[in-house]
C-alpha cells in the first residue's frame, strides 16, 4: 500500500508543555487507522497539528507526497483533507441544509445538488431535519451533521475526532457503521481518534496507542484488541 499520510517524529507544544513527543505514524490509501489513548494523551492535539493549529515544533507531516507541515486548514481542504472536530462545532443557528452547504464552500457549485443527495442518503435523519436549526437537534444528529459537513468537501482523507463522544450505545453503533460505509463505498481514507477503543479497533485496519504524547504500541486492529495489556488498560478489564 502507498502511504497517503505520514507523520514523521512530530513534536508539538502548548507554551512550555510538550504535548507530542516525536510521534510517527502512517495512514495508507484506503485504510481506516485508529488512534486510541486516555484523555490527555495527545490524540486531539495530533489531529489539530496535522491541520496546522498548533503548528509542529519539530518533524514533518507529509500528505500524498507533499510536505504540508504548518499548512493552514483552509489550504488543507483544497488538498483533500477534511476534519470532523471533537465537540462537532456545527453552526447551531443555521439549518442542517445551510451547515452542509458551508462544507462545500470551496467546491464546484455544479456538484452541490448531487453531494447533498449523497449526504441525505448516507444520513436519512438529516434529510428529515433539512430545514431545522442544527442547534436544536440531538447529539447523535449533530454528529451526523458534522461528519456530513466534512464529507461535502469531497475529501480524500477524513480526520474524525471522537465521533462517539457523549452518544448512546445504539447511536455509537450507527456512527461506526456509517464510517465503515464511507470508507468502503466512497473510498475515503480515515484517521480516527477515539476514546472508545473497542469500537475503534473493531473498525480499523490498523491502530496506534498514544500515551503521554508518544506512540507506545501499534498493530492491526484485531491484534491490539487481542493484546492483554490493551484490554486491561482500555477495554474495561477485557469487556468491550
């Protein structure tokens, strides 16, 4: 496989605090790669560093053969990278339709109608809520909207930050099934940051474990699920 994204010995800081301590990982074209770890391990910081805020203090970020270290998020979208951030960050006063349209603001207007239909087919609930203010929807619906808005830019690489956060178990299962569909049917490569290690590793081709800003383990999703240390630390004593 060809590496679509390579993180090479990346360090990032918030003032004097070193949040990433030489992180290296790869995401191959067509893969789902999960990054798991405890709160404060640096998972979200890594996604934000890929998007240029904070900028990497050391190391390189290479996407599709191009060094994008420090590139601004606005330019990332043009390159084919989209992010669905932690906490959704939708526009609460805008309607569902308007939020989706915002996701396509850099795209070709000729694709807008077809892309909207594609999102409504992927998330039928959004079609039902098309003219509803986004801030009045449930948490699960808002998460669907955040992912749909990211997909409206037709990304080659989708960065997902804690998509299951705060959702009921049934909705978590639906969100992860949708991520699998996005990857299989649309060919979108996915880097998934997720505290729900069980669901993330079941979904992922490969995974990395981040501890205190450093990669401590890596392997296939299944091999990490089967690892007793991973089960003890992240799977509630072995129960998914």
